[in-house]
């Protein structure tokens, strides 16, 4: 399996790993959210059980007084710690029609819309509809109004006695007629003596009921205040006051807080998992690139070794070629100097000598370029080295009538003396070859802090900007007699010393070869 295919497999596995982590965290977040909802449902169940136990404890003969339930319901709603928001917002007991029989807290909702669902989750609240535990549907409980509200609440069912005919008993909760000791909705018959048991029905009742002057009958098990009601009124009253279910509205802020905290935690886990997968992917990519670079380096080293061997072989071939050329040159000179040599032979012999000299010069340049540069640094007096190079080129400058001027302050640099002279010789010779007769050359030296620079300026045709970088490449030349290796050798020497060289334009015309970063000793 090659590296690219292996990388594809690794990246695919990392992607699968991250997707699995994301899926796992989403599932865990859902589990935590459901657990928070389940905990809230459990607390709603506890509230329902508390209220159901209160109703069972206060029930007597299947009737409960509203005034006794309201304090308990208000206590459940209003008992909240100041440091946290209210959890139970409202609680309401509803009848079979879904209308409120008794409530505590704000009840601005329609329980009938959610009676079939059991619970409804809103943005900030949840509403639960629960039964009243311990109350059978066949023997339901009536939530009767207290003495204060009895007249208003029973207005539709009581056309008979005036409001003043009812008063509270000893506890102030059960409405009763003036001449009755107690009246409740009972499982058996009504009691008038206030005792704990129930006696036989009074005399004159054949069916356990009492016939009223208006034709209405107080049936068996009916309180006296039901005696003036007919069957339809009784059914209507039972539908209004009969306890059917419990509706609670609770805050979901705690569930939202737990869910948000868990979501943030899961997001951090997924983020770190993604960063880990991306980091591993980048590490694998770096390893792959490193391996590729190592392979390339090995190949380059092999190629470099091969080129070095070829370079040595070419240098040896060039060196061996110079000897036959010297022999040819010498024989041509001998032929031209013979006493019987004709002018044609002398001319041809001179042409042979000139062409041999050109080839020899090219071979010498190639041998010089292919020679390894071993730097032997030593203090070098810059003005003295410049003057020696100028003296070596006096014949060429006089032949072209070129003027050379040396400028700069005396200084000592650190350089290989032989290589520095060769570099400067090639630069000045390149300028001489580029100039027309009567041209000018300047060799300028100077300091910039702890470093020196060397410039060779001429007023020749100059170098076009697009060729100023190519001019240092081997065998690139703009002169007819040039070999194309002079400036390449100069760059070799400059780079071996750690210097820099560049070709610039010389105003108003000409070229400038500037060498910088020469180390100054004194």
C-alpha cells in the first residue's frame, strides 16, 4: 500500500472516529436531558401525592371544603427558596369539564387542550395533568365552597332559603342550615345530630326522602341544602364541584440549566475530539511529507554523488584535452616559422593558434568552475588586493583605452586572498569586455557598520533588468568572446564566503556589481 492510499485510510478512520464521538455525545446528551425531565416528573409526582394525601385526610363523607385546601395549595406554590426561581408555578383541581374548581398561582392556560396528553412542554414551563391518588372514579370527591363563597357559588342551584339561613359549624368550614348541626355530602344518609353515626330516617319518610311544599324531594343521602334541587340541578352541581383531576404547571429552568450545562460539556468534548483527530491527521501528514522528503533527499544525494563523479570526470577530460591542444598550437607555430612557409600557410597557422587559444581558455574556465571551493580565511588588506588586480589587467585596459579609478578608505577584511583576487579579476575583466574604447571603470569600497561592500561600476551598455539574475548562471554571456563562466565563478566564490552579490543599473548608463556583507577586521 503506497503512502497516498494509506493516508486516505487513516483520514477515513479519523473521520469515523470523530463521527462516533459526536454520535455518542448526542446520545448521552439526550439521556441527560431525559433524566432531567424524569426528575422533574418525579417531583411533580411528589407534589401530586402530597396534595392527594391532603385531600384524603380532609375528606369526610366524600366532601372537602375549599377553604381547607387553598392554604395547602398556596403553600406548595409559594414555598420556594429566595436563591432559586419557583419550581411549582401553579396548581389547579379541575372538574370533568376541565374547568377549575380550586387553584393557586397563575392559571392562564387551557387544561382541556392537554387533558388527553398528560403533559405539555413549553419553552419555559411544563404542564402536568394527573389524577388525584386514592380517589375512586365511582366515589368521587366534591370540593364545596366555604361559608364566605357558598352563597355566590350555589346561586344557580339554590332558589330557596335566603343566604342568612346558612352558618358555619364549630370549625367554620361546613355550610349548614340554622337548625342543623352539620351537613356534608355523605356516602349514606344525612345526619342532623352532629354525631358520628347515622340513624334511621325520620318518620313520615317512606323512601328515605322528604316531600317539600314545592313538590321537590330530599332523597336518601342528600344534605338538606340539596333538598330543593331537582335531579338536573344535582347533576349540574356535581359536574361543577366534582373533583376529576389535578393540573400542575412547573418551571423548566432547572431542566434547561442542566441541559445547557451538559450540552456545553458535550460540545467541548466534541471540539477536543475534533482537534485531536485534526492534530493526528496533521501529524500523519507531516510524517508522510517527512518520509517523502527523506526519499527525495536520498535520491538527491545519489544524484549529487553522480554529478560530482561526472564533474570530476569532465574536469579530468578537460585537463587531458589541453595537452593535445598545446601540441597542436605548438606545431602550428612551427609551421608558420619555417623558412619556406608561404603566406597562406602562415595565415592558416595563425588561425589554428587563435582557435586553439579560445578552446584552451574555455577549458581553463570550466576546470576553474568545477574545482571545489575550499575557503581559507585570513586578514586581507583590501586596497593592496585591488591594486594587484588592476596591475594584472593593465595590458587589457591599455589596449581598449579604458580608464580605471579606485575609491574608498583603507580597511582589512576576512577572506581567502586567492579566491578574492580571482573574483575581483573576473568582475573587472567582465567590465573591460563590456566597454567600448574610452570607457570608464570604478572600483569602490566602503563600510556599513561592521561590514564592508565592494562595487565595480562601468559606463557601458549595462544589463537589462530581466537578465540581471540570469547573468550569474553558467554559460550565460552577452559578450561574443565570453565563455559564460566568469560570473558563475564569481557567484561561487561569493556564496562560499557567505557574501551576497547583485547586478544593478548604473545611472545614467552602465552596470554595477555590488558585493556586500564582507566582514571587516580593522
